[in-house]
């Protein structure tokens, strides 16, 4: 596997990274400019006056733990400087996507993923079966469905699932092209894997996409901890991966503290040595050469 193959998402069209620094980033999503915390931005802002154009600024959550000792208070709030629509459409790499302000800092659009959406579009083929786990608002699902694939989209959040369904309708994707599953990703995959030996309707997938959080909860309160559950998930996914010529696998990660090589070696420990690449995902500022690191990825094809 090729290491340190960093993906650079550029500022263009409806999205721009206008500036960053002092643990913040300033971005334009369509006509709306948002200021959000960014722990990677250890440097100084280049254009402080530009920040006065922000429509809204995100205030981080308070933190703490719940009664079970798990992270609590994860939602923050937005301070509105200028009117912001409840939702609006942003086009990224040809995908029209609905943007909204959420209590988890994001807008439902993840601009650093643009190179991966393009990679999916380049590798998907008609009649492929694709599985997208932790599918969030569905851009990767739509990229695959647009290429003619039948996609199974799994997420434990009904709100995210509904949002993804809205995005699919916005792109004119037929209802028969995407199977929407409200479920815990690990529980779903284990169930699918159990069906295979008994020929009980289990499915082999030609494309697998997953974007697991560091911590999360399933649809029935299941707790996801990436350090414990990712190896289990990869083991089950091996059974579901068709491995046919042209099949593909894409793992994204935002978990703090993990290097791309850690994810790559986790994948190769299950799937064997693969012809692929791994590295960091970066977003390039609209002006200048600075980038904001925005996660890691591993991907390969057969």
C-alpha cells in the first residue's frame, strides 16, 4: 500500500475555506459564512478583518460525562450574527447537498471528502452493490448511486438518515436505487455476515464505504468505541466483500490520535496486502498554500 498519499480538497464553487488560525476556521458554504473551532489550526489567522463577515460562529459543547461515564454534553450552539436560512443547497463536486447548522458543529457537508466522492464516482459501475456504513448525510451514497450502483445506506441516527434521503431526492436518485437502514453499523454487518453461510439472503458487496466516529451510539443505544469495535467490524466486512475485479473499499477516519498507517495496517491485517493508498485529508485555503488537516483515509481496489 502506498503511504502518505495526501488528498487535497480545494476551495471552489459553492465552498471555500476562507481563512484559518487561532484554533478556528472560516468557511463559505454557498452564501453563508461560518466560523467553527478547528483544533488543527495552531497557526495565526492571515486575514482577521475577514472574520467580521461571518454569519454565525459555533460555541463548543461543555463536555462532561453521563451517568455511565460516557461523553455527554456533545452539542454546542451557534451564535447568529446575520440571518441564516434553516437549510440551503450547496453544490460540491457536482453533488447538490442540503446544508444546515447542527449542534455538533457540522453543516451536513464535509468538503474534505470531495476527492473521495470523485474516487467513488470513478470506480463505481452499473449494477454494483455498495454498502455505506455510518452514512451520515449521504454524499458518498449519492456518488455511488449516480454511477448506477444499488446502495445500502446504514446509519444509527434517524435524523441523519432522513437528511440523506432528502439529498438523494435532490439529486433525482430513484427510490429503488438506495436501501435505507436505521441500525447500528456493527450489528447490521454481523447480521449480514451470519446470513451468508446459510444462504439465507445475505449480500456480498462490490463496494464498501465506512466513516466510523471515535465514539457513538447505535439505534438501540449500542455503544461504539473505535479502538474496540473497528477490528471486529473489519473482520465481519471481509466476509461481505465480494473481492471481484473492480471492487473497492474506502475507510475514512476523524478519530484524534490515529495515524493513516494505523488504519492501513488494521485493514491489511484483515484483508491482506492490498494495492491501495492511505494518507491524510486536507482542505486547502482559497488563498495561499496553507491546508487544514481534516482526517485520514485508506482505500484500495481489487
